[in-house]
C-alpha cells in the first residue's frame, strides 16, 4: 500500500490537490477563494493526466530523424486533453470572474451568503 | 439516403456556427437566424429519426481523419435522434412562448447575446445527445453550463446574478467530479470512445482487477452528473435560477439543460458502464434513495412557496427525483419509465412556465398567489394551458403525467424490495402535487370583485396562443398515444449499447 | 352501433365545455333552454344506449397496448346510469328555479352537465382503468359545484373535498397497479380477474391491497375514518348540487367498491378474512356515528349530510357481508337512498330559497305555509327510516335478513341491531321537523311561512321523488328480481 503510493506520488499529489480545490470551491465564502479553489481542482486534473501520459525516459511526440518507433515518445492524447481542459477552465474562470465583478458592483461584497441576506432584505 | 447520416454532424455544426455568425448580427436578425437554426435542426433530426427508426440501426460517424479507437465519433440510433428532435421542438416552443417577454425583459443591445447563448445551448445539447467520446462530452457539458449561465443572468436582476453564481458553483463542482471520473476511466481503460471503454471494462472485470477504483469512478461520474441536473439535495440554486430568469430561459433550463445531462448519464450507463454492472455497483440504491427524498422534499418546498414561478421550480426538483428514482429501480423498464418521464416532464414543465408567465402578466407582473386570483379569467388561454399542465403533473389519466406514473409503478412492481417504498412515495408525492397544483388552479379560477387588472383577449398574441396549443397537444399526445413512444424508447435503450 | 354508447358520455361533456366557453348570457331563458334540452337529450340517448347495448363492449381508444378506455354497460352499470339520469334531470329542473338567487349560473350549469356525462361514463365503464379515469374526472368536475359560492368556507370545503378524494383515489390507484400486474385482465368479470393460484401465493399482499383500495374508494362513500370531508363539502354547495352530490356522487364510490370486490378481487377471496371483518367494523361504526352526529346537528343541510354518511354505510355494510340477499338489499338501498336523499336536499333547498331558514329550530310551523313540500319531506323521511310502504323498508328488510342469514359470528346479529338503533336515530333526527312543522304548538310566528309554497318547477321534482319512493315500496318486484339475478351472478 505505502509502496504503491510512493511509486505513484504524482497521482497522489494530484488527488490531494483535487480534494483541496474541491473543498475550497464548495466551502469558501469568498468568491475569489472559490475561484482559486476551482483552478486548483482543474490543475490537479491536468497534473493527473500529464502524469498518466508521461512514460519515463520518453520524449514529446515530435518526429525527428524519421524515428517512428512508439518506444521513443510519450502518449500524446493526454497532453491534448490537458490543452482542451485548460481552454475550458480558462473560459469558465473568466465567466466566474466576470460574474464576481457584477456581484461586487451591485452589493460591494464577495461573500455569497451576505448577498443572499441582502436580497432577502430587499424583498426581491 | 446516405446523406441523412451526415445530418447529426451538420446540425451540431449549424448550431455552433450560427452562434458565431450571430455575434456579427443585430438582435432582430440574430432572432431570425436562431429561429431558422432551431427549426432546421428539428427538421434534420426528424429526418435522422425517421431514417434510424425505419432502418432500426445505429450508425457511427467518424469525425476527422483518425479512425477508432483514436479519433472522435458521433453515434446515433433512433433514441438519440428522437431526443434531438424533441429537444429542438421544446426549444422552439419555449422560445416562441416567451418571445414577448424576451423583448421586454432583455436590454435591446443584449438580445443578440441571448440568441448566441441559445445557439450554443442547442449545439451542446445535440453534442451531448450524439457524441460517442467522453472527453467531447465533458467539453460540451461545460459549454452547456456556460450557455445556461448566460440564459439565467441575461435579465439584469440581483436574484439572477446570485442564482447564476450559485448555479455556476454547483455546476463546476459537478463537472469537476465528472472530469476526474472520466480521467480515471481513461487511465484504467486507455480509451475515450464509449464503446471501447466498455469492452475494456468488461476485460478488467473479467480479470478481477481494479474493482474498487472502477466503483469509485462510476460513483464520481454519476454523482457529478446528478449534481449538475439538480438532484435533491443539490437543488439550492434552482428556484432562484428558474424563478427570476426570463420565462423562455426557465422553460429551457428545466426541460432541456438538466435533461441533457440526464440523457448523457443514460448513455454512459448503457454504453460505457453496462447496465448490469451499474445495477450491481450499488450506486443505484443511492440514486434511488435520493430520488425518493427529492420526490417528497421538492413537493413540500413547493407547497410552502407563495410565488408561482418558484413553486413550479420546486416541482422540478420533485420531478428530477422521479427520474432518478426510475434509474434507481435498476431495471430496464424503470429506465424506460425515466426516459418517458424526461419527455413528459419537459413537455409539461415548459408548458407550465410559459402559461404561468401569461397569468402573471395579467396580474400586474406579480407572482404571488393572492394577486393571481382570477387570472384564469383574465387570460383564458394561459389559464386553460396551466390547468392542462397541472392535470398532467397530478397524473390524471389521458395526460402525459399519468403514463409516466403508470410506467414507474409497473417498473416498481417488478423489482424485489423496492416495490413498496416506491409506490408509497409515488402516492404521497402525487397527493402533494395535487395539493399545490390544484390549489393554484382553484386560485386562478376564483373570481374577484372589481378586478384591479385588465383582461387580455387571447387572440391578441397569436404566437403565444399557438405555442400554448402546441404544448397542450404535445401533452395529450404523450398521454394518449403512449404505446408507440414507450415501444420506441424500450427499443432505443437496447440499441444504445 | 356500439359507438352510440359514447354519445351520452361525450355529448353532455362537450355541451358543458361549450357552455363554459360561451359569453355570459344576457337573460336566463336561452341558458335554461340549452341546459334543459341537453339534459333531456342526454337522458334519451342514455336510455337508448342502454337498451341497445346492454353487455355490449366498445373500446373508445387505447392508452397503451393493454390499457383501453373501454365501455360495457352491464346490469349494474345500467341501474347506476338510470338512477343518475333520473336524479340528474329532476335536480336540474329544480335548479332552474333555485339558481335564480345564486351568481355564476352559467358556470354552475356547465359543470353540472359535465358531471352528468362523466357519471354516465363511470356507470358504463367496462374496465378498471376506465373506471379510474372517470372516477378522477368525477372528483374534478364536481369540485366547482362544491365551491360554487366561493365564500371562504366553500373554498376550504372544496379543498378538503379535493384532498380527501385524491388521497383516496391514490390509495386505490396503488391497488390498480397491482391488479394490472397480477390480473389476467382489467375488464370487470364476475368472480374476479386474478387467478386463484396467484391469490393464494400472495395472500397477505392482496389482502393489504384490497383493504387499501376499499379505504380509498370508501373515501368517496364517506366511510369512517375518511368521512369528515363529506359533512363539510356537501352542505357548502347550492342545494340542488348538494342533492346530486349526496344522492349520486357518493354512489360513485359504492359502484367502485362493488366493481372492486365482486368483479376484480372476487368475493370468495375476501370471505372470512380480516379484511371482511375490518370492513364490517368500519361500516357499522360509520352507520352509528353518522346517525349520532346527524342527531346532534342543528343546521338542516349538515344534518342531511351526516345522514348520508350513515346511510351510505348501510349500503357498504350490506356489501361487506358478501351475501346474495344482503347484496340485493344494498343495491336496493342505493336506488332508494339516491331518490330519498336528493328529495331531502331539494326540500332543504326549497326552504332556503323561499324563507332563508337554515337551522332546524327555525322551521316550526313550516307545514302551515308549505304543506306540499313538507308532505314530500315526510314521505321520503319515512322511507329513510324504513317504514312500509316505502322503498327504504324493502331495502332495509333485505339488508337485515341478509345479515342474519349469513351466520357470520357476532356480526350477523350485531349488524341488524346497529341498523335498528340507527333507524331509531334517523327517526329522531328527521321526524321532529315534520312534527314541529305541522304542530308547532304555542308561540310561533304564524305569518312567516304563509304562501311560501315553492313554484311548480321546484314542487314537481319533489313530488316525483316522493312518488318514486312510494312506488318502489309498493311494487318492488321488478327491481328485486333484476337485482337478485345480478346478486346470484356476483356472489
């Protein structure tokens, strides 16, 4: 068990980071901290994917010297997934940030519970 | 007729490109383009549906140059095509029903953005329905979320912004779990295409390795999608989001967005995990319990509510509970019942939202019940449509809701051990539904002396009237000629694999 | 031409919907002519449909492959439909006069017509799912009649009615699912549709299901412990509507129970089980309690509603004995009670309409001013108590002898005793009105009621009901022969 963890330390770190990010996104009150949590969570997934795609001693799949042997290169698909994931996460983060700005302009607070209280008071 | 096989791909691309083109148009033309695209997608899906239904075959369509198992694929049978058709129809009706409100509630310079979001929503829904690649599914899940968020916050209102933020947070939690789930799945199986993952999983299971990680993965994916589709207790964002956004948004969010995720989950269950394995994993029991809890709690919340839109929203929580309860029964009949309920709920709930907007309009824009007194006389068409929707929700025979309840009950009776809880909760939930929906119907048909608000004649807004009639017909059709539909669904789920 | 069956069902429903959609009428005459002709035409259609198509089935359409909306009028259905037709038309003509002093006549009459069609549909329905459909529709379409005045009290009564009815209907639906699963067919078949081997394997399950369905349908028939909506809802409606609610709509529950027990589950399965015992206890409790509550109630319409609770359980008690003679008695009482209770409520309506009196103690001396009304009241009261030569006597005779004949320990003698006590109570709560009406004694306002005899349109229905009560009491043989044949088939 312990040996297994030590061998796959990259994945372990990724999972721990995912947990940290997830809890932050769920439990933080402050919107900015929530968004940071979201980014940690997404990054953890990329770390995980990159770790899975990497094969020790192999290089990035850019063909030089007509070397088509699969033993030379790492698996390119996870890298592609990471790139796609980054695009998605960037756009989601941008959306969240813009929403936060809207919220802040209106209520001058980053605390979502505070906003709810305010809304109740307004009776909207 | 080979050309029909291109239609699913074309419809996705059509919706997506129209979103891009719309950004260069003004609001009016964006509206026309959107109407055209939704109609076109409907027609294309109808052809695809007809073709797949008559040939009784599923087709795989390779996207790009790489063949399986590396490339990206679309795969469609009659169930997928039928769903796409249904989504397009509901979307068109919801938009038409709320067209006037869109003009009133959305700032003119933002109207174009609204239609961009709708095009994106359509393309992502179609992609969720058709795709055979789990990572593509993830990407479109996120696009769907962003588009839905846009639909919520397009009306400038404190509540909608708050609701949008809450919706985003919940959704992101869900998609985070979903993402890590599919990464783990990829890690274990080495594939991204659903069919190949399935065969790998079968091999893994036969070898007896990775049992627990596989279970965890299935759990992550299912829970992720359940959160996104607002299964109780992950529904906190729902009443604000549905209650304060513009009416078309509310109708589409409740009948399409959450259903898109659920349909993806159904595909994953059948095509990736395998129904048998899903059943044996025990996750069905979790879904079952949460589904039952949702059925009761959603209705209880709805009874307490004094705002008609929020009441209908809470009723969605209950209806989503029904669908997950059907999953939880763990039989294919239960699954058929759930899919039928997706259709029936989509048709009914958007009808309710659209007709409720007509009722609030003739009550000075108020959504509280005391102001709605007599609204059924002031807007006769909306009143009648709301009554039909309420009857369907309560489960009066001849309306669609009755058939789904009948199917759920039939499915429940065939299980061992889940029969009694299901039937009891079904009965309680139906009585609760009856309380709040019929209370509302009575309220809107209680005449008031010297009415404060003016009546409108239904002939004034033809588009609205026609939409309501279409919705009612759809509802009655689902209720009265359900046999071919259930036959189609039960054939369709077997063809998913 | 079996399709003619659909005509008396769909025609009044369509006519009602059309009326609902019409603009408000300027004067009453066209409205009354429309409603009157629809009532009469429907009545004629119903009679023709029954004569032509007795025991002929027709499927209107299919909900799913195995679920048909299917009509097949058997003798039971025809008896029910005939009673409905008679009471509906007479009470309809009564309301032409009565509704003068109520608002929203158009809405009242449109729903009145719709319920007529729905009830004929309920009578003609040939399988469980059709019956359930019309049962639900009956609840829904009758509701506007209950909350017609839309005072706060009426709306609350309507909601209570709705809640109880739906709770009951879903308890019943719960059972429908099981019958659908285990039964060979959903079509009503004498002796039951579930194979006895299946029943034997799942005895407990089916007993529970039967009990639930009994309680569920029993809600409509005001059976204890779900009876409390009835005394609230029935008096809240306008008098002619109360008459049909108490006279007919509650019988919908009875019809459903007969169908369930004798034609779906089968009496042999229930006989001697705890379900039968529990059912008998519930009905006897209801009989006694209803009479007692009626005895204490000062408001006339409420008193009559409590009396309905009690009388309905006479019928249910007869059914619960699962005996041929008692079954005949029950069905006789269905017919007798429908006419009697309709007449009683119409009397109460006529009194309210003419004098505005609602409480029993205000009615002293009423016989001086409204002799015809009070005589009708007295005749039907005697019928309800069970004094010869009225219809009530015949039905109660059959009920009591049937109970004694069965030889079920305790209940075979306890039943008749309770029925007797309740009959005394019935006399105690109905006859004082007659006595004080004709012999007011000293110190009452003699002029109050003078010349208050209701108009012809109200008097004639009352006279016809009173006449029918006597007629059945004097010449019961035709009806008894028909019903005994039915009883032999069923039990």
